[in-house]
């Protein structure tokens, strides 16, 4: 009998332990993905100049008292190659080796 390998995403994320010192790891992973995406686009166009924007959103911002407001989220945008079919397949595959040549290990999305 043939069986497909499966994975429980919630279980994988719950097993991915981050300490307080690792609290920016998801941001670093998003930036690394942007760099990979830009590098992929540069392979097709050597004159291409990549761009990464990081937007910081805070909670409970009232007037000018934003400095002490907790960070709610980061938004990372880039002008790289984006989610091509190949990149989407890789994203949907745990521990994908697609971006290994750039240093990717295929598990950053779980952080």
C-alpha cells in the first residue's frame, strides 16, 4: 500500500522554539527570503537593482507617544521575483532544498 508523507503544520510551529533572544528571527527570515527573491530576479536581469522595504507597526499608538508602544508586526516588501510556481511549490514543501545555493534550509517559514 502506498502512503503519502504528511506533516501537521501547527505541531511543526509549536516545536520550533524561539527564546526572547530569538524574537527577531521571523523578521530575519523574511529579509533573507527577500534577498533570495532579489537574487533570483538578478539571475535573469543583471542590471536589476533590488529593493527591500520594512514597515514597523506598533500597538496602541496615541499621538506622539509611539516610542514606548509595543511592536505589533513587521511588513517586509521586496521587488524580487516573487512567488513563481517553483517558489510556491518550495514554500509548500517543508525543508525544501530549492534555495540551498543561497544558504536557505527550507524551514524558515516555521519561525
